[in-house]
C-alpha cells in the first residue's frame, strides 16, 4: 500500500496522469474531438519550435515549453485559451525556468515574424509589417500573454519540474554499446535524439516517464539504422515493460508520420491574441482588392515611385544652367578681393599664435627636463649618502668587535 502511495506521489510530481484524465480532457468536454485536439496541440508545439529556433534558445528550453503546453491543456480547454497565445506564454515562461532569459518584446516580435511567414509573406524580414512597440496593440498582446502565464502557473500548482528524456538517450547509448567508439554511436544518438524531439508533439510526456520514452526512442533508432544487437529484452534493464515500450513506439511513430497540422480558431470568447497578431493566409476580396494584410506591398510600391520622382527632379535641377552668369562671376570676384585682405590678417594672427604656442611648449618641455634632472640628481645624492652611512656603520661595528676580542685575550 505504501509503495503504491509513493508511486502515485511520484506520478503527481512528474505530472503523469491516469487514464481517466487522459481521456476526459477539458477540450473533449467542451465538444472538441480527439483528432482536432491532437492537431491543435501539434500546432502549438511547432510554433514553439519555430520561435525558439529564431530566438537561438537551447533545445531543453523548447522541450520544457512543449511539455508545459500539454500539461496546461489537461487543465484548461482549447475553447477558453487560444493555442497560439498559450504557446507564446509557455515559451516565455520556459526561458525563465531554464535560465536563458529573453525579453517578452523579443518573443512577441519573433512570434509575429513566424506567423507572417506562415501566412504567406515571403519577402525579407526588413519588409515584413511589424507591430509598433509603443502602440496600444502591443500592450494588449503583452497583457494577454502575461495573463496566460499566470493562469498556467496557477492551474499547474507551480509544479514546473520536467524530466527530459534527452539525458537518458546518451546514457543508454553508452551502456548498450560500451566497446564501440563515440563516433560509431553518434549516428544512433542523433537518430534517438530526433525521435525524442518528435515525441514532444504528442501527449507521451504526460503518459509515461522520461526513461521509458528514451528507451523507446533508442529501440526505434536501432531498428531504423539496422544495427547488429543480439541482447534479448534489454529494455527491462532500464525499468521498461514490453507493453509500455510497444505503446510508446506507436505514439512516436504516429507523431513522426503526422501530417502538417493546420490551425483552427476554436477560442472565440476566451483569451486569445488580438487581431494584429492573428494572421491568416493572404487572399483577395470579392471586389478584387487585397485584404488589410496585403496593404503593405502597395505602400512599398508608392514609396518606390516617390523615390524615382525625387531622383528625376534632382537631375533636372542639375541640368538647368544658371541665369546671368556674368553677373554672378563679378560678384564672386568682388567677394574674393575683399576677403583677400581679411584673410592675410587672419593668417598673420594664426602664425603669431602658432609661434607663441610653440615657444610655450618648448619652455614647458625644458622646464620639465630640468625638473626631472634635478629629481634624478637628488635621488642619486641620497643613494650615495645612504651607502656611505652604511659603510661607516659597518666599520664601527668591526672596530668594536676587534676591541672586544683584544680585551678578552688580555684578561686570559
């Protein structure tokens, strides 16, 4: 009985849920089918990966964010919280937990770039429409993400601990093939690592412990690479039952072979990102004019036209010849004649100042040299004096010693 209680406590700490909670999720109760829920979870995981790669975050940070996303949707429904808002908030929370802090502004702007790419904008990042950081829309986005972050902390009871399967993958590869070099095992480790990353798109992290997922990933990688391995039921050494191994392998295979997930707007009255950051595919209206998301390219064309007209105006001004050229030349000569006398006086004053500054600098240099010479001489005299005093003292000591020696001899 005590063993079962301890196992249940460990499962709660690692957030491994029983079968009833896995089947009766809040989204299913709200009328969302199992397939749609799995697809939207995969959408959130892909969004976390794309945003994390652009932010140069470590893989552990992104995997923690995906696990937190799955845990959150076992407590709240997809109709209450938009999956994209939860993905951004959970990634921001994971950056704090994994000690790779990133500013929320940077996370929001990077997510916006990812959303625009998915919406069909293929222009370079400099030409992408961006949200103004000082605008009201930015602060509404920020408030929505902070609200989701707080809700996630409260719903998960601040249990943020995540045991990653990645650490077990490298350990198991070493234990299974101890005689081989690391170069030979690296292909197996890379394949297992990729399978573990793919497994995060599914709910395996909430159904099985990390060491079971790592064991199944290594097993599938050995089968995939066709490595010669004759040990029977070696997974039992890593505390994994055959039934668990088969179930996890099926889950990883489903996650790998899953078709590209498509976002569906299920959250209509709950917490979601505002319209400035909810991009859909680029399309035209019935009247033939482009939608509001396509207004940016037309603005670019207008700017290019203005640049061209400005350049042509400048060229025309250069080509025009000045009127009354002779009068202008006369005025120029008068100015030069009047300014020549003034310039000569200025030149004299400048020369005088230069010479004066030169003499001053020379005097300073000479005085500094004399000062340095005097210092050197004083130091030398002091050194000689000290040396003489030392020599005289040593001579006096020697005399006293000799005198003392003579007196002792006489007494004897």
